[in-house]
C-alpha cells in the first residue's frame, strides 16, 4: 500500500509539472488540486515511516 501511495504521489507531481509548464491557463485549478493531493500523500508516507 505504501509503495502504491508513493507512486501515485510521484505521478501526480509529474502531471502537475507537465500541466504547469505546458498548459498554465487551461487546467490551472485542477493541476494545483493534484499537487495538494500529491503533497498530502508524501507527507502521510513520511509520517507513517514506511
């Protein structure tokens, strides 16, 4: 479960970078929501120590 959560977080960060650099006006709000989810997933992984 921990590896899957970490993988999802990394994928979301990569998608955020692509969206932020490639399409800043079109999907700005959605991209920032994805970034927040990714950061929360990483923090949860760090807190759990897995």
